[in-house]
């Protein structure tokens, strides 16, 4: 048995203009930069007129035993 990478990651970021943090499960795990993660999240948040910042953004990748 070994750990294998999943295809998605959890990104936690701050909403622009606030101190509120928001978490998105299911972002692409191989996103190489915070700017790319921001672009993915902002596409979704644009529906409600919001965006996130990359300042103190975190990415959590979970590995599963297989």
C-alpha cells in the first residue's frame, strides 16, 4: 500500500477587502502558483461580485492510501 496524490486540493484564501477567509475544495491540485488558484476561484466568485487575494493563501493536498 502507498499514498497517491489526488487530483484536487483545498484552497483557503481571504476575500478581497475583508479579513474573512473562504475555503474551496476541489481546485486543481497541480495548480503551480497562487495566482492560478486565484484565477480559478475568482471565476466562481465573480457570479456574486467577489474575489480573493493571494496574500496568506494556503493549499492543502490530501493523499489517499491505495
